[in-house]
């Protein structure tokens, strides 16, 4: 057998969604999910290395567990100068829907704030919505190309998941914070050659402080795929209107 494809890791994570349990120990299914995420993390690191981008400014990190497991695991690609943690800055992230129906390739942002002595989900919808809207404006011409096929609305199916209110809020924040996203349905996962990966990378580092955002907010954009403005009909990507 050959090397596993990106779709193998994506499918592995999605297939385990119905078996979700937040328990942090003796959790066989979630431990298996962690292995798929680790494999995806490694695969993306290899692709970045192929493009000679890994040691320059782009890194890969998986998430979805501290001690307890989260219903929405993720793998992000980021510039540590502008997004040193998942709680800060802007970055590209693969977000897996809680019901296993889809995975979203999202240009997203940090969604937490320090409150009551720890990092907690931001509670004000407008903070995330306004920041996302300003980022779209700041990206200007670049964003217009992505908007042709990307969507500003994502649904991570978090309403019915068996977790506490704070975890549900975190999932909702991922949706509110989305700037643009591509959706891959569970039955339409891409091959390595069609997946928007670092093989077709369009990457730039933009200071949003110079474009209308607070000076401390800078975006490191690794929009995975330079084909975003001219995807062919029949692509593995499900597109959506940027006005959704």
C-alpha cells in the first residue's frame, strides 16, 4: 500500500464523529481520532516541506483536546509571528463538523479572551463578526478572488452535541469568526491532487493594522490554494456565496 492520502486522514476523523465522547481517559475512539489528526498534521508538514515553506514561516498544529476532548477537532497552518497560539491572530484551519458531515478549510481567527483567570470563549458575537468583516475588507482584491468560491457562513453542527455550554460557545465562535471557507462534504473528500494544499499555495503576510484594524491585529494568510478564483466545475470543493 502507498502513503496515506489527505482524504484518508480527513475521512478517519469524520467517521469517528458519531462516537464522540469528551472523556479524557480510556477513550478508545477519541484516541483513534487523535492518531488521524496526528497523521494529518504530519502530512501537511510534509507538503509544506515539499514547497520549502516549513522552515520559513509556516507551521502546523493540531487541536481539539486539552485534557477532555472537543467535539470539533482542528488542524491549523499558521505564521508564529502573527498567530503564535490558536487564541490569537489569523490563520488557516481545517475545522471538522461535530456530526462528521463535512470539514471546512477556513481562514479564521482567535476566538478566546482572558477572563476569570483563564482563556475562555469570547461572548460578544459582534467582536468576532466585526473583526471578520474588517479582515475581508482589508484583504481587498485578494479577498475578492477567494470570495468567488469561498463562503463566509459555516455550520459545524454544534447545537446537539453533548457538551457543556462553554464548549458549545467555542464551536459557535469558530463559525462567527470565519472570514472565508471552503467546504468538503464527507462524501466528496478531495484527492491529494485536487485538495487545496500547500502544493498550490498562495501565501502572503499582511499587516491589518495598516489596513484599518487595530495595530496589534496582523494576519498571516496562508490560503491553501492559488486556484481559489478559478476552480473548475466538478471540483471536489463545495462552493458557496460570499453573501450567505
